[in-house]
C-alpha cells in the first residue's frame, strides 16, 4: 500500500505503521518542514503534494481537520479525494460549550510550541454531515465512542469526543 499521512506532524502514526508488511511507502505531508528520514517514509510539504497529484491507496487524516476549521475542512477533503478514493479521518466531536473548552485545552497542551491553530469550535454531528456533503464524499463507516488517550487525557476527553470516519468520493 502507498499511504498518505496528511497533517503528519511529528509522523508518529507513520512511524508506527512503517514496518508493516503491507506498507510499500508512506508519504507524510504537513504545513511545516520535517526532517524525519526513513527508507519507507517520505516527507513532502502540502504545496508539493497537491502540485504532484500523486495517487495513494489510503489517506489518513488524524486530528487535523478541526485545525483547518470546521467551515473549511471540506475544501481539503475535496482536494484529497482526488488523490485517493479511500480516506480515513480521525477527529473530535464537541457536545457542549464545556466539551469544546476541554478539547481546546487538550489541543493547546498537545500542540504548544508547534504554532498550530487552536480552533474556536469542533465538529458536531450536523457540521460533520454538512462537511461530507460539501466535499462531495459519503461516509461508508463511522466508529465513535472509543478511548484514544491514556492517563489524565482519558479522564478529560472521554469516549464521546472521538470519531473515526471512512469516506469515499462520490465522483
């Protein structure tokens, strides 16, 4: 498989799966330059990614879309759906003002020092549906209510804040 890790950050996900037998190559892409090197992981910046128009078997977008903005996330999904018909997205749902503030706190803590935008709001079920419609994609599977973090973050962000969506382009 040729995989794109979009918004790869420090490439933690790429590093975890790079030695799996089914992984031919992982391309990590983000808005900042990265110096990680590996025989199976390649890094390119987002501008180069969209200019090259390479095709991928799977695209991962993990905890990235809310930083782009709930209102604008569909634009990136639409662009990425031209590079692969298989996109797996992991992100967050907010359920109230308090849950939004908890998500913002964890985002600030996790991204402090990286210059990453801390969003003013996160997806809810309605805004997620609208994002899919605007991106011309359909959700073929959604997994929610799972625990992602250990320790303190497990208590702060309980299961209801996380979701994984597998989507495909309608094109």
